[in-house]
């Protein structure tokens, strides 16, 4: 199975990005996390992205806030899928990170999730890896079925409560 990478632009992003590592653990996806900055460690970030495929990675998540050029800097150095996770905070609450992550030039795509959307980024990464892994695909189907059943159960409980209050 291919590995997933979670690259953090700063250690301050770890708490908000932990959900991605949790998803990888829950699905049994081998993952590695690094702190690499597009601005403070540009050579190391470029070297990581350039060698990611040969090092067994199938997808890269990039979590960064403020200027948030990390996802684009990594995507420029690899043809692996890169998923940007704009981190909230700073003067603009994450809007600046969202815009600089999502606005990529033609030819260098970065998939982008919501601000602080690490869990969804990891689920998207699992979906990408599941294209060539039937076990992961089956786990995704099971997770969707569990979510479906849980929502219907909550709906039934709510309807019963409302019905009881209106009796």
C-alpha cells in the first residue's frame, strides 16, 4: 500500500491537523508527518516532494496557514496528488490561507479542502489510494454505510422526541 504524507508548514498546525493522522490510522494507511516550510526550509520541502513517489508515497497533504504556499510549492515538485489544508488563524482567520491554497496556476493542481479540514483531506487521500486498493475501497463503503445509519437513527430519535412533545 502506498503511504500518505502530512506536511505541516509549522508545528503550530499539528493540533488542527491531527484529525488527518487519526483517519489514516483508522483506515490502516501508513502515514508520515513532517514539518517543512515553503519559506523557511524550501530546499528540504522541494527535496521531499521530488522524491516522494520513489519513497513510496501515493498522496501528499499540505497543512499551512497565512501565506500558505506550501501545497503549491510541493505540487510544483511532484505529479502525486497534493491536497492543501488551509489552516485558520492569523489576521484573516484562514481566508488568506484558503485563497493562496486554492488559487493555483494551470498545470499545477492542488485539491483544497475547507479551512482546518484535515479530516476531509485525509478521507480524500484514502479515496485516492483506494483507486488501486480494494481493501481501502471496502473500508470507505463501510464507513459511508455507518454514517448513513447513524444519521437515520438520529432522525428517528428526533422525530420521536418531537412527536412526544406534541402529544
